[in-house]
C-alpha cells in the first residue's frame, strides 16, 4: 500500500486510535482520517454514507466499547450490543462502499482460558470465550468471523489482529471501569498519596496475563498496512511476557513507590484465566515487541501523573 492512498481509522479517539493517527501522520501517510467524530459507527447507513463520500482505500476498525471486569459483569447487554453493532456496521459498510482492504482489531480474549496452552490463530473459534470478558469477546469474535466470511465468499482482503492486553498513553484510569493495569496503577498511586496501609487486589491474583505497549501494537498495524498481500488473514500480536496479577501488582507498587501491604480480596472475581498466544506468524514478518513491561509501566505512570495534573 502506498502512502498517498486514503486510510480511514474507525475509532480514532481511543488509546489505539490516537496512537495510530499520530504514527501514520508522523510516517507520511497523507490521508489519515477518523470516522467517529460526530458519526455513530453502530449505525450502518450513516457509516456507509461516510465511506461512500470519503472513498477510503483502507479502513482500520479500532472502535470498540471497552471496560473492566466489573463493567462486563454489570452491563453485559450494553457491551455486547454496542460492540456487535460496531463490527457489523463498519465491516459491512466497508464492503458495500468498495473498500479494498480492512484491518479489524479483534481480541485475544476469544481464546480459551487454559494457561497450559499456547494458542495459534487456527484455534480462535474453537474454544469457549473467556467468561470474565464474554460480552466483549463474543462480539469481537463475531466481527472476526464476519471478516473471514467476506474473504471466503467475496475474495476480500479483510484481516484481523488479535492483541493481548494493551496499555499506554491515552488509557483510562477509572477504578471500576478500566482494564486491570491502569486501574491498578491508579489504586496504588492513591494509596501512596493517602498513606494507606494496604491495597486490595481482586481475587487470588494467580491468574496470568500478557501485556503489550500500545506503540508496539501500532508497529504491528503499520506492518499489515504495508503488506499488500498475505496468505493469512489473522495475526496474533502478543507481548511475549506472561505474568500473574500478583506479580504485576508488585511491579506497579515498585514503579509508583508504594511500600504498604498487598492484600488479595477473595470476595471479588478473579477475572478469566488466560492461555498464552502464539505470535510467531507476525514475528516471521519482522514484528517484535520492543517495550519491556516494567519500562512500559514507568511510561504509563508518567502519563497518569500528567493526566491527573490536567
């Protein structure tokens, strides 16, 4: 794909979208647009009108409604419906508008929860979606299947990337609604400032996660943008580091400078267990995560301090 072709980023205001816009402009892509400013991407006809007007050569579907474990548990209808509608509306409208290339940002939570398995792309629809993120995961799975079906039936070039837990500049820090890492960082910062004796972590803390710095994920997206043809239409994008929630809490406490006790609240849910994903397919194309977890958390904390200072 040449850089003067038109790219439409559907979902350009979130963490991934803003980082992607910044990178593409920096790297000389002359037509970099966002399709969610004033546009409800859940509305198929509005989205189709936008694509027909702008005529993008490539659509990158970043838009999604994200939340934390508590949000998915308390509002499953909203998270399932919104994400399902976004995927269906954008992918179908892109096809109807003649968009030749689409990159769909899927989710690695569609894989099973067995921590002894390293999941490959061929297994993305062969396991039960993880319970803790089920409303989100099922909707993202439907979007990935829709891309697969368009490729099979119409020979389109629609690809899905399946990242592990992402974090970075632009993340949300709500204690109840954010993903585990930014919420944990805020909790430890508040405990340090308020000089509390202990910090509670949901569940027993033994579940494992992989984390990926957002800029490393943007590297993967840019690689796929530049790839004109590939025999694969799905790519795992993994952080290469697996860590328990308790180990993560220890690192966050160290980065923040909190020296109190870390206590597991067994009355709260653990969240899903996670198996590791195999990212060898995209690594064979030259991609590799560059940011070690501790370094990335330090960057995240600097961003959080800027965030709370206004």
